[in-house]
C-alpha cells in the first residue's frame, strides 16, 4: 500500500509551474505501481473549481486526464473538497470514479488509522469564513453551482482569490506557532470524537509534523502546508512507514 497526501496547490491553470509538477507526479504514480496507490487530494487543489461543467475540465484538462488514467490503472483516489473546490462530485465522482467528500474521513492504511480532512474547521477564529462555508454548502448554492456557467465562477473566483491572498498574508503575519497551536488543539478535539494514529489536514498552509501524546497514545499531527513554497513536498505512508517526498 502506498498512500499519498496532497493539498493546497491552488492551481489557476494546468500550465503553471505547479501544474507541471503535479502532472509529473501523477505520471510517476502511473508508471510505478498504480494498483498499490491510494491518492488523497485534501482540497484546494484548484484555486477554483465549482460544479461539474466543462469550463473547469477544459482549464485543467491534462491533470483531469492523468487522474482518469491513474484511476483506470487501478489506483484509488479520494478527494476531500476544500473551500476553493466546491460541489465537484458530479464530475469527479460520476465521470472519473473518484470518491468525493466534504467532511473528515477515516482510513485504515497498513494497520494505521488515519483521519483526513481539508482543515477549514481548524481555525475557530475564522467566524466569517465559517458562516460563508455554511452558505456555500447550502443545497440551493449546490444547485446554482450547476446552473451558473463555469466562466462566471471563474470571474467571481479571480476576485475572491485576490481577497483570500490578502487574508492569507494577514494570517501569515500572525505568529506561526499560534497557527500550529490551533492545529494541535484541533487534533485534541478530533481525538476525543474518535481515535486515530495520524491526522492529516491542509488549508492552514503551515508545514507541521509533530508527534503528540493523547491519553498515553502517540498521535502524529500533520498539516501539509501549501505549494506556494519553493520546495514542493507531499506526504506518503508506504508499507507502514511515513515520510515526506520532495517533488522538485
Ligand atoms: Mn482551504
């Protein structure tokens, strides 16, 4: 078993640097042992993808094709939606056969219990966002997501991503340790709900990988960071061993 965890690439096009790195990575999985692969996409892979129309499929076509090939070669693919990729099941699930979820999920990987989630519920101070999240997740918006043409979402997204960039630089200005503290507090809250060995999230754009002790049980708490860095790395659990793999 070979599980890979990727999030927060925030791709605007398939052709940009990170689009090419992702494509190369998907092709490498395809060439090695795809039937052993479980690829976890933990949200905000795209800077914007709303609904199942052809607009976004065309925009990211080489990547969509690579995911399709990987799936057909026997890989398992799980996509947890972020706050930038919304209502994607009608394409990813129906057409590509990718599992799509919004909320946290648990998987048994080589005997380890792994909780995965996007991570947009970690920072409880983001009240405005949490409100927006419940609006975006409302069934009426889901319906609209399929009625409004992709190009319109593209326009709204370009505006929104300018705002969200200024928001993330504000977040970054906060003490990084404070954000890591939130990730760990979330780890504790989640552990009380249900036990696990690993908890893996994105969204916070903070690379962190720490072993915490919960009721005498060692838990590994990971945030995948983002692809806004110079060094791109992804997390892997292979034959029960976990490590980071550099992609460039
Ligand atoms: Mn996010």
